[in-house]
C-alpha cells in the first residue's frame, strides 16, 4: 500500500514538472483561504450543502469560519511541507501539525469555552515521541557520516 509520502516521492521522480507545479499552486493559493470567511453569512446558523452549521459559542458563522480557516491553512501548509520534505529532520514537522490539529479540533468542539489555551499540553506525548525518533535518526546519521569519513580517509591512504 502506497502512503501519501511515497505517492509524492514517486510523482516527483516521474513527472517532476507536473507534480512540482501542482505543489507550487497549492502553496500559492492555500493562503487565500484565510479570506474565505468573508463569503459566509453573518447569521448564527447556516444551511450548507453538507448540512446545517451551528456556531456554538461563536458570535456568527463568519467568525467561526475565520477561526476555522485560520487553523486549516497552516495545517495544510505544514502537511505539504511534511510530505514533500526530503531532509532527515522532517519528523519534527509533526509537532506543529499536531498543535494545529488539536486547535482545529477545539474549534469544532463547541463544548469548550476557550480556544488555543491548553492544546499544547496534549502535544507533549507527541513531542516526546518525535524527539526520541529524531535523536535516534541523528545518532544513526552520525555513525554513517563517521563511517563515510573513515572510508574516504582509508581510500586516500591506499593511493
């Protein structure tokens, strides 16, 4: 089964121009979603094609969409960065993705009284796991680089 990351890697290898162009267009146009809230009504409920939307503790639907898109846009951009990044440290991008994901969920959960206050506490276990993985990868990378340096030094000695 192909994962999303493998899908992007395969497409970048085969049709680099098309895949790169699509990614660039997404990166350019996703921030314009921050202004999409202006096209929503200022009423307290909205009958959308997906069903009625009630705002919970927000003043109106427009304010709800303002906060919603304020979390979706960085989440999408971080996700694109995560799946297209080729560096060894790309796992560290999971931390801001998890923070924005918890903030996004807190906006959808209308039983909460405050937004963006305690979500960082929920991301501590994720951060601990990611930091452990990164530390392990870094350790393996150091061993590999030392082996490559030793190999280069040995090749120079035999010449």
